[in-house]
């Protein structure tokens, strides 16, 4: 089975291997004037679970920096798609708990 990586924005990548799909660092709001943000239609597809995010298994957060992670948006995504698993550092989880 071949793995595939699809660039989304900044450090955000969708990795597919067989039936497994994981998205890395998908939601953040600060582009610091230089980083690419997710395209609006890509973000809508992520939240709706439509292609290419249909069958998405997990969200992976590399670290808690504003150009990689938005606690508000990742929490909204998990609420919109309750079957998703989250893999994130303790700092990111703590940030989400502060707002929930």
C-alpha cells in the first residue's frame, strides 16, 4: 500500500496510507504575514468531512505555536467530527481545556 502526502498550507499536510487518513497541523489563524492559511473551501471540507477529508481518522498537532495550532478551531473541529482522534502535546490539550 502506497502512502500519499497532500500539502494543505504552511506545515499542514494530509497523509493517507491505505484506509488511514491523518491531518497534521490543520487549523491555525496566525499567518505572521508570511505563512499560507488553509483555503476556505479546504477548511469547510475538513469540518464537513467531505473529500479529501472523508474517512479522516486523526488530527496531529506538532506543537502549540500560533502558526500551527488554534485551540478554538481544533476544539470546534472535534465537536463537529466526534469520531476524530487527537494527538497533541500536553500544552495544546491544556489550551483547549482552558476554553472548553
